[in-house]
C-alpha cells in the first residue's frame, strides 16, 4: 500500500493569505477608533470613581480635601505643608494618578468650576488644558 501525501500548493496558500488579508481589511477600520475611545472611558472612570472616591475618603478622615498645592500627592503620602491633615489614614491611592496618555490628572481645591468642591480633570490626548478633548468632573 502506498500512502499518498498531499501538500498544499503555492496557489492554495496564496488564496488563504488573500482571504485572511480581506478579513483583516474589513475588521481593522472598525477597531481603529476603539483604542482612543477606551482611553477616554478609562479617564472618565478614574475621574468619576477611582480618584473621586479616594478624595472623599481623605475628606472624611481629615475634614477637608487636599489643597491645590498638596495636590493628588496627598493621597499617596501624608502632606507636610499646611493644612497638615491630623487624621491622615492613607495611602488612599495605590499609585500616582496618571491618565491613559501618561500625564498627571489635574486637581484644584477649591475648584474654579466646582466652587464648593474640587476640579479634577485630564488634559486628554493633546496634553493641553482647555481643549475639547479634556475630560472633566464638571
């Protein structure tokens, strides 16, 4: 008995490659804008939940939010500048708060947009404040 071994021909391999290329060409445009959209959602979640929760816990422990000068660093280590928190029970965050584009989140207390609270925002992908790409808590 002879066993017949059939191998793929070059034409068959090229057809498979063309089909895979066509599938990739159809799927790639649909996924292209998704990574930027995901980054914006991550920044929004950080601002509205993660960092906001840490700031609220800080405020509950100390009676006030960190000052603008103390910034979000006050959530990682006890500030030594005025007003020094007497009941600091942190760290309130696990690591430095960076947005999905690698920039620090911006924080102001008291806020200019939220006068009775704080302003918390990301400068967005362009890294400049005041653009339409900013992600804010107001």
